[in-house]
């Protein structure tokens, strides 16, 4: 079953269960997929659908940070609920220990000497990271490794 079919089936299940919050988020996913299909005149495959969902997750995380900075916990809670639904469609990423090991290997392979070499390290590590890996965490770990180097 493709990811699009799974999302459609989940939408039907959410309708039957009368889960309004989950249903709304799933409809947002479907709308984004259809928008991409219409705009680019393509049929979205699983990798493209994952990229769309990954972008939506990043948007939610940014919104949560902004709402919390503005003391709007009510809006942040809505975004957090959407984030849970979106993350359910992402494959499991790497653990912190696995990311840390990959960062150490990439720093050694690039010969990075300090924070100015972050781009070199990121260029090496990004293609190796599976979908669903938190690239924000990867970036933070790279910065930490390079500041200590």
C-alpha cells in the first residue's frame, strides 16, 4: 500500500471515529499532496509525499516555537497535536547515539577544523541520513562537535 493510500484510509477511519483533530490534519496532508500534483502535473510517489510531510513537520515545529515565545500556549497545543499526527507517517529516524557516531565520522572524513567548516560536514552527512531523522538535532550535534574541535 502506498503512503497516499494509507493516508486516505486513515482519513476514512478518522471520519468514522469522528476524530476531528486528526481528520483536519490528514486533510491538510492530502491537500498539500494534491496541490503538488496539480502544480507540477505529476503523480506524487512515496518519497515526494514524505518530503511534503517533512516540510509540514518543520513548519509545525517553527510555529510551536513562535507561539511559545509569544505566550500562546493554546495555539502551540493545536500545532503539537498536528505534529503528532504528521510524525506518525514518517519512518523511524536514527537514535541520538547513531547520529553522534555519524557526526564523528563525518567530521573526521571532512577534516573540519571549526564552526566555519559546518557546510562541509553537513554535505557529507545529509545524504547518509535516512528519512525521518531530525536534521535539527544533527545540526546541533555538528555545531557541538565543531566547537570542541
